[in-house]
C-alpha cells in the first residue's frame, strides 16, 4: 500500500483480495494482500464472543495479516470481540454512521496507534480498548457514554481529550470524570507524586488508576462509596493507602500488585474482601480486617511475602482456603473467635507453625511428647518440663473421665507452660492436677481461660505460681481473682 494510505472503500482498493466473507447479517469483509481489511454493508456486525455462535469466524484468524481497517459508511455497530487480538492492526477508520462499539471490540490490538472516533458514536462498551498497549491518545465524541474499564491496560495512553460541548464527560488535570464529577473513570499514566481525588466523587471506576506507577500517594475523600475492579492495580509506587469508612464495596484485584505498599487502612463498613484484592502486594506488612467483613474470597492476600501480622474480623463466616497462600512470614493472627478452627485455611496454619522465630522452634531440650490440643493447635512437651502450645484458635475442652487432657496424663513432668500468640482459649480441665506447674505464659490472643483449667495445680495456686502475660482486663483479672502472681510480659 503506497504511503500507507487507506482507500475510503473496498471498491477503490487495487490490492488483490486474499480473504472475504460475511461478518454480519448485512455486512461483509474483504481482506487484501497489502494488509487492509474493509468492513462494508449496513447495520451491525456479528458479535464474535462464544455465546453468540460466531466465535470460529473471528477476524483474529487473520491477525498476522490485518494492518489497516476501514469500517465503511452504513455500518452502525461493531460487535463484541470483533477485532480482538488482531495484534498487527495499526490504524482504524470509522464511519459517521457508527453508533456503538461492543465489548472487547479492539481488545489486545497491541499495535493499534491511531483511531478516530466519529461524532455519531453514542456508546463504547466494557474493555473495548483493553490492552491496546501502543495507543497514546484518543479524543472522545461529545455524546458518547463509556462503560467500565474501556481503557484497561492501555499502558501508553497518556492523553484523553473531550470538547467543552461534551454532555457526559470532562477532563480535569489529566483525569477523566463524568460531567457531574461523581465518577472517576481514568487517570493518565503521566500523573506522578500526590493526587487528591476531588470531593464529591462517589465511584472510582474499574481500572481507573491501573498502572499509574508514578503515583506515590492518593487521597480518597469521604464521598467515595465504591471502588471498582482493578482500580489501583499495579500502582507500583504507592506506599500506603487509607480508605474512608464511606467505602462499602471494593472490586476484584483492586489493589493487586501494589508492590511497595506497606500499609492499608480498610473501611469499617466493608462486608467482603473480593478475589485477589491485595494479591502480590509484596511489601504489605500487616492488615487489620474490620469486624464488618464476613467473607474473604480467593487469593485475597496471596503472595504478600512480607505479611507478618493479621487481625481478622470477629464476624467472619467464610474464608477461602488460599486467602493467605504463599504468605510465609505470617507470625501473628488475631480475632475470628467463633468459627476459627472450622474454616480457617490449613495451609496458613502450616506456614505459621514452621516460623523459625517461634519459641517452640528455639527450644533445645528434647521433645518427649507431642500432639494436637485443638483443631489447629499442637503442643510439644520437653525433657526440661516445658510445654509449648502453638497454632491458631481454641484449645480442646477435656474432662477427668473419658477425655483426659494430654497434660494431665503427664502431670508430674510439667513445670512450665508457654502458650504462643494465636491460641485463643485454655480448655476446660486442660492442666488439671499438674502438681509441678509453676509458671504459665499467656499471650494477648487468649480471651478465655475455661473452668477447671488449672484445678488442683497445687504449687501454681498456693501463692508460688506466676502468670506471665500482657497488661489487660482479662489475664490480669484472672490472676487477681485466683491469687496467682502476675508478671507483665
């Protein structure tokens, strides 16, 4: 094609046709040897997604050959996935009859650099230009309406322009908003440093800040209620974030791959943490999940490699088994008392127990007995008379008849008990008749010492025993009422 000039019509094209066929009820295409493809006829093209029955006829069959596309006058709609994955397509011309561009219509056209949208265009559907990685700028027509995520993963897109006459959209400070300024749709990848989201914005759209890797701080106002899917995905220089309590929903992988983010404050009215929300937040050190949260979904914190401290909602009802997968440094988990042992992921427990800095792993005295003492609790008894209890959740309850505690069974050997962070209760009759017991270390996570836990521990209860613990209403009060010496840990 001389000078890369595209003809206005297939009828004017002199390059030989190499492929042709139907692409709509009243639409056809012709693909030419020079890399140009013409879409002509009238009305809508086919939708090429799987559910509409034309998936095998996709133009991506010719993706290595298509370089220039002309949609001719008379075509009114470009269907779903129509040019998707035509990754050699460089330039597109569209007619003044066009009113709609469908879902993923140009998605993954990675070499697309030039496309002029006609004034007739009324709607651009979701992910229409997703992963058009070479697209640098685009002008939006005055009457167009955008669905969510139209420009997802357009990593080179730095300028979107609209005219003052645009009835739906406005651009301010390289940020695209709806005309009412209640929805933030897109932010330029050129923006760097600190950005304050305008007060009055209630919704941050899907992928709005996706790959804005020069932003170090984003301030979110109390007006924001919803944060869309992937909204802050790969904000690679964002170090911390505070979400206001006005936020009630956060979409899938909203903060995924914020690789230097060390802390995030979650809103108190959030009810669930969606799939992959914080996946690969490699620097996140701690997380407190508010009590309003009842569900945490798949891979929410997967690959948070520096995560050590987790405080869970006490109202959790469902936790995906891979929520904390590959979070090898978790050492402290708090909360989640009511149903903890039933559904908390085992693989997290395993990683916790292997932590080399835990007290039971630093004990040098040989183990003479070990076993389970809770759904997710284990113990070790050592030659020197020390018992370590570690893991997560509630200890089993015992009795003196048909379910005797393993500690009562070794009552004359136990001198010291060290309960590690994560254990939440000391069970009924757990250490009954441990006559040689002199000291018990109790962590912050323990909220209940149940009846008979230390019954007939004569040395422990006669004024010689000590509890080593943290200042607070529960452990201190227990020590006081049972006349056991208390030492602040």
